[in-house]
């Protein structure tokens, strides 16, 4: 095996069970997935199918019940600076300014100990570059609660990128943003992933977002949580918004939506709907 | 028909705002009306001043207390007791509360006993405190400590537990170790809530003053109230209670000011 063929992330026979009282939830069953360096993979699926659980296990925030996750061939044993995480909300530090949030990791021992003075200088440069890249120049001294949701997520992404992670894990990072802001963020994150050659594992509810961003879309299914199918996205690496109107895009979207519907275990009960419609309101 | 005018007026909107001046005016009315009402009832002559002295009588008695008695000394010793008891309880409750809110084994060990003791009335500890600590200053401070410490620990633990998990996990993925997460994330994140807890428990410390000065005291605001009761000096009782209330209010306002000053990000929008 050559160096090039070692996957960045290798997920093998991953199981995760949660005991809650006397009942046991199988959040993940025999998940297998291999992600190449600089690949962008999105996870979609019905609510409760284990997307967040899978992401958190890769991030080292949750232990697996069995199976392994390896990064560059080495099994992980907890969180690490090679894998940064961006959450949906509440992860910024409200007592720090935008710049201080982004430079937070520079305060930690792990980063201080290895630093020579030229590293420190380079880090300052990187922080500035990230601030400019994310369009945060005019709010550097602001506190997070003075920013809009979209701006806050830019700060969260910049902070995650600060330590040069090889892998960026994102759990519905744009779930709370409006459609326009979201489109801007999509192009931004694509730009960053190409620029930094970051490997991305990205959870979303939005199938269009999943296709637009990814090289591959992983469809998961619930009860028990599992990987149901993997779709290659037939679009060139450099994406633009017009591609969302192409035949390939729409066909894939239809296919994935059907897959989610088929596995969600929720059907529209027409008899019940009729009953609801006929029943008087008072 | 629903009357819509009440909804349209911003002051009566649910969680609506008032202008600064209107706010001040209404607050002042809320303070002055009860005083006016008190004055009116007490000056009317229907009630014996032994039961309800008039406001001027109360002010006179406070003045007399200042001139002939030892009002400043009483204030000094009471402030000393409240502040010392409060600081001792804060000094212990802060680290313990942070630990209980952070580590499950420490929570499992300390929480049940703390929860249990906090329901015991501080006043009932007086005989024990006298037996163990004696009857000098230590005893009074101990009562204030007992009255505030157990509540404070549990409230601080709760403040710490309310730090969003995302803030902690974000630090973990940036390479923070356990100590760094406690000192650089949990403590700064919980600080505003903790200061609020301190403010509230400081208020309770003031309310325990009279209980504390039941223990063989011969000075202090609470003691003065108790002594005035023995001689049926209702005006002095009023003066003492109002003074304790005022000092409570002043410390409360100080805490609020410190809060604004220390956590500017909470007030900037
Ligand atoms: N800490 C936990 N304790 C118990 N059960 C859990 C825990 N975390 C997740 N689960 C369960 O595991 C299953 C998968 O949850 P997970 O959050 O991974 O789903 P998800 O695909 O991210 O869902 P959503 O799309 O709603 O975010 C669910 O049934 C959930 O109830
Ligand atoms: Mg989820």
C-alpha cells in the first residue's frame, strides 16, 4: 500500500449503543466508511439515524461501543487537534472578542509548548488571514452576541481552522441560517476546503446543501442507525450555484429524498388525514 | 371584543419597555406610596404609636441612635459580621461548587448532604454553634456562614452545569486539557451567573443578621432591634429594620454595578 492510498478517515465496523434506563438504543450498527484526504463528505438521513453520533465519535467526543475510527492509519482515542468541530450553536465564547475567539487555541499549552517565536508570528499572520478570508475585518473587536447568526458561524469556522486541522467536522452548522446567508456560507466553506485541502465530514438535513457541497453524499437510516447508501456527486470540483438547476443535480436530489422517505419509517396516513379533515374544529 | 389599545401601547406589551423617565417615576411611586400610606395611617391617631410609629418618629429615633447611641459602631460590627460570614462561605463555596458542577463523583458525594443540610433552619444551629464555637464574634459569623453556604454551593454548581456543552467540546477539539477547560472555559463562562448567585446570597446573609445577633451579642443592628423590642421602642425597631434593608439594597446595587463593569459583553448589543 502506498502512502497516497491510506484514507484520511477510516471507519470500520462501528457500533454505538446508548443505554437509557432499561431500554437500549442502537444509534449506529456496523458503520463502514472510508474518506480520502481533501474529500468532502456529507451525511444525510431521517432524524435520529445517528448522524450526529457518527460525527461525534469521529471527533473523539463520544466513545464507540465497538469498531474503530482511524485517522491517517492511526486509531483515535479521544479528541485531537487534527479534527476540529463546528457546532450548530452556542460554541463561541461570549466573553472573548472575535479575534480572541479565533486565537483561542493559541492560549492552550499544547500549542504554546511547541511554538517558537516564528511560529507565534506565523500564527498571528494566520489569524489575520482567516479574519480577512471570512470577511470579519470590520467586527474583529466585537463580541459574538453583537453578530448575526451567519457572522457567528464564520467566527466558529475561522476558530476551528486556526489550528490547521486536517479534518473539519460540522454538525448542521448552517441549520439556523436563512437561505441567502446559507448560500454565501456554502461557497465560503467550499473555497476554504479547496484552499486548505481540509477533509470535511458535514451533517445536514438539507439534501440540496448535501449535494452542492460534497464529493459523496452518505445516506443514513434509523432504527438501527446505519449507512444505507453512498452517492457520488457527478459535478466538477469547482461548484457554482447554477449547477443546482442541472439535470444531474435534480435527479440525484430526487433519488436521495426518496431514499430518506423510504427509510424514515414515517408515512402519510391518508385515512387519518381524512379523519382529521372531517372532524369539526370545536 | 378584545381591547386592542392595551396591546398597541408599548409599555403594556408583553415584556415591553418603558422610557427611562417613566420607569423612574413609576419606581419612585412604588416606594413613596407605601411610605405615604404608612404616614397617613400612623399620623391619623387611630393606631397607637407603640404599634405603628410615624415616619418622623422613626427618623428621630435613628437620629438619636446616631447622636447618643452607637449607630456607627453598630453598623460597623454588623457589616463586619455579614461580610466576613459571606466571604468565608464564598471562599469555600466557589471551588466546591465548580468541582460539583464539573465532576460527577464529587457531585455524587457532596450534593445529597448539601441538599439535606440546606433545609435545616440556621436559627436551630444556634445552641450547637454556642457549644462548639463559643459566644464571641466567631459564633455570629458561623451562623451567617451556615445560613448562606449550603445554598450558595448548590447554586454555583448549577451555574457551572449550565455552561453549554458545545463550549466545552469546542475546547476539547482545540486540544485543551482538563484543567484548561475548567479555567479557560467553564469558569469564565459561568462567571456572570456566579456573580449573580453571590449577589442573591449576599442578600440572604443580611437577612440572617438578626438571627446571628441573637447569639449573646451586645452590639450590631440586629442586636439593637432585639433590644428595642425588649423596651417596646417600636420606632427604633423600625429604624433598625429599615437600615438593614438599606444596607442590603446598597450591597445589591454594588453587585449589579460590578456585574456591568466586569462583563461588558453582556450589556453590549
Ligand atoms: N447521549 C445519548 N443518550 C441516549 N441516547 C442518545 C444519545 N445521543 C443520541 N441518542 C440516540 O441515538 C440516536 C441517534 O441520535 P443522533 O443524535 O445521532 O441522530 P441524528 O441523526 O443526529 O438526528 P437529528 O437529525 O435529529 O440531529 C437517537 O435515537 C437518539 O435518541
Ligand atoms: Mg443530529
